[in-house]
């Protein structure tokens, strides 16, 4: 299994956000800047991981509201 630095970085940003180490605005900034300078094509695994993380974040935010 090949892990690239992009996958690791994006997962760390999401993890920091979920653990409330950084706020949503900072998280979005890190991600947008990283994607702007990323020259590699996203892999299918990255797409799937992003979908799963988005689902986790939405479930987490629903629990906080409820």
C-alpha cells in the first residue's frame, strides 16, 4: 500500500480539526492552499478517503448540534 504525503497531510488536517486543535476556517485554509499547489493527480483512494472523512465530519457536527 502506497501512502503519499498528500494523503497524510490532508488526514492530519482533518484529524486536527476533529480534535478541536484548529478551527474550521484554518482547516479549510490549509486544504485550499495545499490543493492549489498540488501538482499530482488525486488517486481513487484519496477520493474515497475524502468521502469518508466528509461523512464523519457531518455526523460529528450533527451530534454537536443535537
